């Protein structure tokens, strides 16, 4: 049993040290605080007890008690949201650590024979807490768009700004058609693409029949390391430009903005942009970045609500010598489809569309509610690369999202921040 105790204490110690957000209590090795969570306190306690185990079902052997070591984690001073987030981190950490335990012969032998006590982590309740909360949670409202913009004093002759790319005519086209494209000088070089390839290591978690690209989410620090701070900066500037130049008084939705959004500046930024790479034969079926889904807005009684806060999708393409008629990979956008509830129906009903050629430096901005697709890449020697930011309009409109990945039993944290 001492070996089991050492295992759980080792896990707990690693868990505390896994992030700078946890601060260990200098007087109690089993206690730590989380200042970000209103100084919540977390304490590990232990006790011995008995657990009944059926040793062999096949021969009908009856349940027998064995000595066990039980651990409890006490959380004090946390809000419901903070508690759920901590439970998720504990669950994910235990799952990873338990995988290591299950591969050790000593633990397996103990579990099979029930000799000398066993190590028990009761995760069922913990998992239920995480699932219940993260299957229906409000998305993160984003960050103040002004915090991602340059001051006019920062201008120099070599700096390309979003105000040098967009203009009133393009904004009018965006509002009237739902999308706009503009060719820019913000191109991505071969060396920058090579640096990005090092972070593009994870396939999308969606079904392969829906989407088959490789994606990564990067923040400003990673963008700098990859040499794409210029592209990152341009994408992050769009929200503030739209806040300052669209006539929001005539575009009010009737819902109350969620801070940091205001009625005068309703758009906010995420912290990250997405990098997506499509290789030969890869695609993304017709979909909406902010679909109408069944739900309940308790303020209005509406039975259909949006699936998130996304208002505009901005994509900067990175592909040299790309011809969508030869290489495939067009971004196919279906104007007038913001209220469609079944995106795949656009094909069955032959809804008119516009194809956008994803050439290096092309900037595409469109209403996130519109149905669109990425057509299959046809060239076996080319990869289609794009950088995307989703600009939010957080409002009290009944939106909630499911960020619990059932297959991988983890929270998709990137969808919350």
C-alpha cells in the first residue's frame, strides 16, 4: 500500500508543478492555492478503507473486501466555473498518469490478484462533473480589440496596416454580399511556411468524412517564433478596424453586449489564430462557422440560437502559384445562407456559390454565419495553407457550446479562449 501512496503523491506533486497558476502552500505539501480563481484552496487528504471486489466472475466467486487507500481532493473558495475547470484539469492529468500506471506489472498484478491492498482513484464522479459543465458552457467573450491595434505614432513607411488594405468601398461590399476579398502584399515566404510546418502536427478532431486537414492554434509568441508576426498582426487588427468604421448604430441586434464588447465597439478578438494545412485529397464539407442550432434563449424564448459568438471569419492565404481550377482547394462560399440550419442542403438545392482562389497574400473576410466549404485539394505535390481568425460579437443571446470531446475524454480548451 505504501507503493500506491507514493504513486498518488508523486502524481499530485507533478500536478501542482505543472502550471505557474498553482502556488504550493509552504507549510503543507498537500495544499496549494489558485490566485487566479479568487484564491481557491485545494487540499489532498487520504484514508484507509475497504472495497469489495468480485475476484472471478466466471467461476462465480463472491465479492471479498480488500484493504484500499482512498484519496479525496477538497476544493474551497472556488466558483462553479473555477471548480469545473479544476476538475477537468485533475481528470485529464489523472487519465494521463493512470495510463502509465496500467502499463506497470506491479499495478496490474495487484489489481488482478487483490493482494496486499490496491490503489484506487474514483474518477466516475469527477468525470460526471466535467461532462455536465463542459457540455453546455458559455464561450469566452474574447478580448478588447483595441488591445491588438497599433497607435498611429507606431507607423513608419515600411509598416503595412489593415487601414492600408481595407476601405469604405470594401466594407460596403462586405455588408452587401456577406464577404469580400482583397489581394495584399502580406505574403508568406517558404521559410515561414517551413517554420509553421513544425507546429502543424495535429489532425482536426472532427470526423474524417467532414474535415481532413491538419490544424494548430498559435498565439503572438508562437507567431513571432515562426516569423509570421506581420500576418498575425494584420489579422488581429481587423476587429478594431471594423469597430471603428462600421455603423453599429444601424446594426444593433437587440441583445446586450457581453464585456469587453460594447454597443459602440461590439467586436472582440480571440487570443489565437488557426493555421490549417490541406494536403492531397483533403477537404472540408459545407458548414457554417456560427450555425443556427436548437437551443433556448430564456430572454426571448427563441428555440433556435447561434452556436457561438463568431461574427466575421478572416482568412489570409499563403499559397504561391495556386490555380484552383488545377490544384483544387477553393474556398467555396454560398451567399445568402446565414439562416440555413442544414449546411449540406446547399448542394442538394444547387445554391449558387462563389469560389475564392487561395493565393498567397489574399485576404478573405466573410460573415461567419454563411455556409462555405474547402474543396478537395487535387495536386499531390501541393499543400494549401491558410491563417484564420474568428472575430467575436459576444452577446447575451443564449449561446452555449459543448467543448467536451467524448472520444478523447478531454476538454477542447482552445474553443473557450
